């Protein structure tokens, strides 16, 4: 969808996983948090977004960032310095049980970071990425225990962002309990509305 709307896709999870797989300095720092399903510290995460996203691109979808109020405040500050602002925040609204089902079946392409699900969004050829032909692997954070910890972190640290962005009039809800096609349709309609607004 980023390609369709001519935006860069900036996923902090993908950036961290790539750093881990390349054994870079950043990868070494973040590996233990990723494996445990814990959030990487706010300062480090915001610095990565500043350097790898805001310094390089003008128009982007931030995927998985911010995940805490301090991250959102740092993002506001970094955008203000650049005289930029957020157009909208998409909230994919989902029951916890469905989230658990989806998080425990995830596969990721080792090459391009594309996500799949064993049952709900399988690759056309088992174990092979549809997009780049890379090998799919089970995410290290997809075990039941780690998923439970990730959701506990979500409740404590990420959920407060819903009222935070609602108060600023930026929150747009997507009913994520639907299948991938319907979720894509709703998301596309929202993005179309936003880009149309920018052009007027
Ligand atoms: P994701 O692919 O977005 O589910 O992220 C995978 C993992 O990367 C998370 O469980 C965290 O360990 C780390 N991570 C990704 N984004 C953030 C963020 N905004 N703040 C802190 N940690 C993050």
C-alpha cells in the first residue's frame, strides 16, 4: 500500500529484525528485547526513527512506531523541528483473542521482511516469499508466552496512545477483525481520503 500511495514504508520492527540478522551494532543492542517481546527503549527507538526515516524521507507510513507516549512526544518534537506534522494515525482495532491467533502463526521473509500467517495469509509456495522468493522463517517472538508478554506491554504502554491521538483529532479506526481484503479496502479508502485532502 505504501508503494501504491508513493510513500516509504518505515517499520521499526523490520529495521530492528534486519539489524539483528546482519549482526550490526544496533542488532546486538536490540536482540534481547526483540527475543523477549519487550519494547526497545524509547530513546534508542526514537533515534533510529530520526536517523533512518525522518532524515531520509519526506512522506512515509510509520509502522509500529510510536508505541509509547514518550515515543509519541519525541516524534512530535522531531517533526516540529522539521516543520512537518502527522496527517493521521491509523488504529487497527482488534479483540485480544484474535490478536493472539494472528501473532502466534506469523512467518516473515528473511530477505525482504514481508509478513505471512500460516493459516490466514499463507505464501503461495510453502516457505517461499511471494514477493522476492526469499526463505520464510518463524518469528522468534511468536511463541504463546512471548505473545502474552507483548500484549501486556501493549496494554500498559501502547494503548494510552489511542486517547492521546484521539484528543488531537488524528485517530482513524479500522475494524481489523475483518479479513485481509476488507482491512486493505478500509485502509485504502482512508489513505485515499487523506491524499485527496492534501491535494486540495
Ligand atoms: P513488530 O514487527 O512491529 O511487531 O516489532 C517487533 C519487535 O521490535 C517488538 O516486539 C519490539 O521488541 C521491537 N519494536 C518495534 N517497534 C518498536 C517501538 N516503536 N518501540 C520499541 N520497540 C519496538
